[in-house]
C-alpha cells in the first residue's frame, strides 16, 4: 500500500512543517497563514503520513500528544468535509461510531451533573448529595466504554497494520487511549473520597473530556475514513465477527452475522500424537480453554501465533492479533520492557519472569516462560496470566481423600 504514503509531496511536507512549528511553540496564526493551502486541502492520508514523518524525525510520542489537539482542531473543518463512504448499519465501523454517539450523549449528561454540583457547592469540598451519587455512577459507567478501545487496539489496529506500510501513528492513538483509561481511574479515585475535592474533580473532568472527545475526532476524521479506503469488505466482515468476542460499549448488542465463521472445529479432526497421549483437535482446544489461565504464545520472531480462550478472560484478545508482533500488542510506553525481556530470553540470561498486578479487585499473576528446543535454542515465549486471588487466601489443607 505504498500509494498511501507517496504522491502527496509538497503538501505533506508543508503539513509537517506546520505541525513541527506548533510543537516548537511558534506563532500559530503565522503558521496557519504560511501553510494555508496545505491545511485547507488536508486529507486523512496526509495526517497519517505527516505523523509518520514526525516519528521518523525522532519526535517523541509525548511531544506529538501534547499538541495533537491543537493540530487536529486546525484541520477539523477540512477533515470534516472530506468525502468518504460512510459505513452501513450492522457493519464494524458503523457500530464503533454508534458507540461514540452513545459516549457523547453520556458525557453531555455527565457535564450537566457537574454544572449542578458546581452551583450547589460552596467551597471545594463536595458533601454527600443525590447529584454527587449520580455523578459517581456516571463516572463508574465510563469503565464500560473501555471495550471500545479494546476493539480498536485488538481488532482494528492489527488489520490496519497488515495493510499500511507505515502504521506507527496507530501507536500514538493507543498511547492516548492509555491516557484516557488513566484519567477515568483518576476520576474514580477522586470521587471515592467521602467529600471529594471539587477543584481536582473539575480539573480531571476537563482533561477527560478533552481526551475522549479528541479521540472521537481522530477516529472518525482520520482512521475510519482511511480504513474504509484501504481495507476490503472481507476484512471488515472479519473484524465485525471478532467484535462479538469482546462485546459492545454503551449500545445494545447488534444482530450477529448470519454466516458462521469458517474456522469451526472439523467434525472429523485428525489425531495428534503429543508423546504422552494422543488427542483430537477438539480435545486440545477444549483442554487449553478449560485451564483457568490466559495463555498467549509468541514464536521466535516475536509474532503472536496463538492464544487460549477461557470462559473468564482476564485481558482482551481477538483473533485479529494472530500474526501481529508482540510489540504492537502493547502500548508504546511498555514496549521497551517487552523487548528487554525477550532479549534476555534469547540470550539465555533468563528462562522466566513474573509480574503481579491488581485488576478490578483481583490479584493477577502474569508469568512469561522462554520456550527452548532440545539444543537450547530459543523457540518463543509463553505468557500465562492467572487470577490468584483465591489461591493467596488458601490455608490449611483440603485433600481429595481423607487422611
């Protein structure tokens, strides 16, 4: 898809100079006048190439994030007018956009609650009230919208990466998604106090509104139009089917596609000799999915080749990640840690590594195991995540049979 990034020559170069000027704190009005032609004729493709060039020049993701709101606001009018084929109902992009409309409606209602709180309150300490209770519920509901970002990162991005020659700008968007998640958690923490601080609440809500509304613009003015131009109908069908694995945010679950997926288990599977037993393909799938752990297998080229599908998943996964590099399955801020661990596995410096975090009140153990051939050569990495909350609380003994 090299045509995506070529042929825009001077216009993209002008947009790059404009954006770099904004990043460097130059006069915005003068920059707009100087590069007016490029700004007034900007396209979604131009935005992707401009950001790709920024990253190639060594501009950090953080620097891009700090000014991307200003840049998009300048381009907003012209990107809004860009002609693209809007998605039909019961399609992947249509449902993502429906989720955005539902989020906007929810944020409008939340904003009214905040206005009311500011009118009701004297000082900065919020006292218990019906309005405060409603606001706490409204913020708690924002956690349900995370599935929207999960689908984008685990279904849409992997598909675009396979088609786009320069997909690095997607990392910037993922990083902003992470900022949105952090802001929601910060809001929850502020509101968890018996008498929340109104100043801190207003500040964090302003930050969240800016990030969330800005993300809607970036999705619908840049990524979705460009995705429509670069992906096939089959790819969109596959993404929609995958979206049912993760769920839907703020909207009713739409009708499932009538056609069954082609990767169902064969009625006559071959037997596979596992050295310590011979199992059917169906038995292997059932066994792996019955284990109370999330497993993801990465081969020696850092490519995701498999993940298990237990009933109670801890972390979102989609079939779209198969064939994706593991580096692209993590937000940019943590990629260096992933690379360091895999390099240690390759060199034989480590054979395993463990981390533990708290997710939704559950204590989760995340372990990485290097896989090696009989000669010791590196063959990949197995990630195993497990909810060990109950295991940590075990005491005494419970035997299958009595003493």
